């Protein structure tokens, strides 16, 4: 029989209303609160980053291919739709490629290493865009028409379509349908089914096109909602004076965002002809990615603070437990028990307290995540956070890591007060009350 575990179990489940019982309950509550906060913080930050990233990619994609002159002039330059990589590029499932080796700080070491991607290329589609001005009876509004074709993946936009339907793209003639943002619709005071005229400038000549609203979207990203409207790509091609095989570029979606640098490097160096350029979303909008990266630091700070709270409370509880059972320690020493086995008694007891707190912490944390995902209890200012509620995304590996890390680190710190056992003299301890 394991004597230390037997004694620890008897102490843990013994009845009584001593002061130490209150301290131990506080310790359990502290561990439960810490674990619950860590689980909730991990899920909320992961959900926040996922939702913001997904909103950006609906309009841009992970990688953007265009003419090299576009990067210099920011004016759409026509490139041929007929490329060797289109549309076959989205059949690539995994990639093994030589990439520069980087340090933990992100600095390149000058040595290349072979890396394998986590996923492949999910989708590729064409686009063409043209700026214009919407004019109604009551308002004027600048807009950037983004022309899309039959290869457009509507599943990306589906979660944000608040009214109407997607574009109809008949083969006979260019569609007059247009999808605008909720923000644009509110400023123009229009809705689904309404018509308006968009004015364009082409070589100092004014052009007009009549469009009918078929859908209204809302992503919450003001930078996009204020600018973009979706229409038939043949409309933008006609306005730009291009033929049906000329487009402004290609948008590529990946299975895993973490592969973005590898695929961008591979596509630019191995796939594209010299007159085309590939740019990743990370290079296009570095400020957004830096902002999202800050959330990782916030997560580390929160996890560290909550873990510190759990450790401090458990160390305090163990010290109270050792003081209360000083006479027991003295008796066991007088009977010839070794210090190491006596320490095991209190470490077992501390493990019971920690595991009990972790059980309730997981229950509370996962329960909160479920309720938030189901009922959106936390509301946010969409103008500031780009989201109307706090999203959650449960990563079970992260949850397991939080639990294992909490248990291991807490017990490691508890070894420090447990060493006090060796300093207790049996004669003094037996007389201690």
C-alpha cells in the first residue's frame, strides 16, 4: 500500500471546520478561477483572430497575383486570364520547399532548410476593379467596383450577406446586379431592388452605368465596407476597355494561413512568369497582422498572471497545511519515516486540491465558451473592434496544454514549501499545538 497517498487521502477527505479548510477552499476557488480565465482567454483571442482574418480574406485572399507595374502605379494593369497556373494551381495539396531558416526572433540565419506545408491551395479566382462614384437623388458616394466571375467562391461572403442574394452571372450579357455594403446602403438610403447610376472616368471621358442592388453585405471592417462593391467582372472589363480574357489579377486562398510565406515564395519563384508579381496579405496589410500578433502577447500576459495567482494561492494553502499538521509530521519522523515520503503526503494533498480546482475551472471555462458561442453574451463596439460580439474558438490542444501546464508548474513550485518538512524537529513538532 502507498502510505503517503493513503494518509493524504484521509487528510483530504476528513471532516472538520478548521481555519485551514477555509484556506483550502479559497485555494481551490483560485485555481478554478485561474483555469477558467485561461481557457476563456485562449478561446476568445483565437476566435477574435480567426474572425478578423477571415473577414479580410473574403475580399483579398491570402496571395494576390498581378502585373509587376501594378505595384508601382496602383492602377489596374491588364494581364491574360490564360496562364499555365490557372485554374490548375488549386489542385496543389501539399508543398515541400526550401525556405530560409529563421531564429525565434524571426531573423534569417542564411541557411536554407526543407519545409513541408500544413495544407495546400484551396481556391484561385480572377478579379478586376474600377473606381467610380455612385449618384442617387439624395447623395454621392465613392466606390471601388470589384468585378468577379463565375469562379468566385461565394461561401466566403455568405456569412456576411445580410439581405438579398448573390450576383446572377448569365452567359448572354453582363449582369447589372451589384452587391453593396450595409454602410453604403445606409448612407445612400437604398435597399435591395433599388437602382442607381455609377459614374466613371475613362481617358477624360465620363461613363455611366446603371446597376440594381441584389444584395447587401456587412463585415464590420469599415475599410472594406466603405470602399467595395461586387459586380459582374464583364462590367469592369468593359469600363477598362479590356477583352474577356484580360483581368487585373488572381486571388489565392490557402488551407492554412501559416503556409502563406512558403506558398508566396514558391509561387513567385517557381510558378509565375517574369512579368507577374505575387504579394501576400501579410505584405499588403502589415499593420493588421502586427495588431493581430499583439493579441498573442496579451494572451501570454493573461496566462502568466492567472498562473501566478494559482501558484501563490496553492503555496499559501500548502504552508497552512504544513503548519496545521506539524504534530503529524513530528510523529511520522519519530516513527522513522523519511522526509521524502512525508513530503509526498502533502504533495499528494496539493495535487488533489489542484485537480479539484482544475475540474471546476474547466467546467466554468468551457461552459462560458459554450454560452458565449451560442448566445453572444459579450457585445462589442463594432466600429472599434470590427466585431459586434466576442467570438470564441476552442482549440482542444490549447486546452490540454493549459491543464497540463497548470498542474506541472504548480506542483513544481509547491516543492519549495514542501522542503520545510526536513527542518521540522520531531520533539518540537510533537509538542507543537
